[in-house]
């Protein structure tokens, strides 16, 4: 069975063919009448008859032409929608056309969009552009990704906690051995003890007529020390001086310790300042416990100098 579109096409073709035939017949009749050929059923000598005979044809030609035009219009209206759509030109993507090249609009930083854009849909839901671009001042920042929760660290035992601390500490160098205590250069024979009888005090009971040394007030058994580096010349009994020790000092002078209760060195021994040489006492020609101390320029009686001034000049201060 022919479709509606096929029938419509046949109507249009028939109307067009009839219109064309009618136009050709009218043109032929007009030519014959005007050319003297005459019309059927009329005389050739009567022009008015010819005109009268041609007038209906001319009127029919106008009607036929009008009918053909109407038939064409009807056929166009009855054409299916997809055929008309094929002849329709749709607009292209905004900003471009079939005559111009596509160019994306350049957005300037100083252009500020004051409202959010609405979605722009093309006819027939063209997927080439579903929406317009959003201005930079309205663009939403990207959503922050949630951070994963921190996993709880297992508790460490006290031993495990102490181990990293021990590893972090650098190995400390072994301390250098402490130096030996410095020996005093010069010292008092009885450090810290006061004097009870000064040097060179006049006393006719002495053979020299004056006190040849200095007395230090000390209790029996008080340690006595070498006043400087020296060599022991003698250590023993010396009559009126009781137990005594004589040292030869490094500068050639001699130091005498008298009335001692105990001797701590022997002849020929090397001693340093501060070394113990014995204990104080009350031996010999003595009226009470004390230390009789002399500095001699020679190892004999009467060759003496002031002991305090001599030791002080060498730097001794512990009187």
C-alpha cells in the first residue's frame, strides 16, 4: 500500500503536469488566433469572434496556474517532518558558525562575573556544549580530601623507650686522667702555724748573743715539711738542738729543723717542697714544744739570715 508521502508526491506531479499542458494549449490557441489560423468553429475573418473565443481560454489559464500553485503549497505542507528538517539549518556552537572558525573567548582577570551562569542548552540537546564556563571569581574551590585518621602507635616498654635515647647519645670520650697535684714551689716548715719567737732577737744566753732562727708554736707531733726541693744532708741527734734535719736547698742555702720528736728522712734522700720530713717535739735544749727553724748560707752555726724574709721572697705565703 503506498504511503501518504507517495500519494502526496503524485498529486503534486499531476497538478504540475496539468498546469503545464493548460499553459501550452492556451499559448497555442492564442498564436493561432492572432496569426489568422482561426479557431475551430469560427470564421477566419472575424477578429472579434476570435477574441471572444480566446477569452475563456485565457481565463482558464489563470485558474489553472492558480490551481497548480495551490497544489505545490499543499504538497510542501504534507511532506514528512524529517524531510523538512533535513533542509533546516541549525545554529552552531555559540561563538562559532559554519562560516567562522571556533574561538574560545579569552577571559581577562579584570572582568568580574556578578552572578552564577545558567546552563546553556543547544536545540535537540547538542552535547558539544552543555554549559558555559564559570568566571574565576565564582569558581568553587576543590573539595578537600579528608585526611586518614592517624593510627595509634603501640605503647613502648620502658626498656624500648630508653634504647633510642641511648643510641642517640654520642659516645663520650674517656676523661683524661687527672694531673698530679702541683707541688708547691716554696712553703712554710709548719704551714699555718704562728711564730712565737722572732729572728735576731737579742738574748745573751745564746752563744751568738741573739736568736739565730725563728720559733713556730706547734703541738708535739705536728707534721713538718720541706720548704723547697732539696737533698737531705743529715737527720739525727744534734746536742742542744735535739733531733734535727738539715736540707740543702736548690739555691745552695741550708734549712735546719730542731727539737723534733720523730725523724722522717735520711741523709742523701731527695725531697720536694711540701714533703714530710718528720714531727715536731720538745727535744734538746728546749723550754717547751716548738719548732726552731733556721736558714743558713753555709752549713755551720751563726751563718744565718731571716727565714721569713727568705721564704717570702721565694713565694711562700702559708705562714
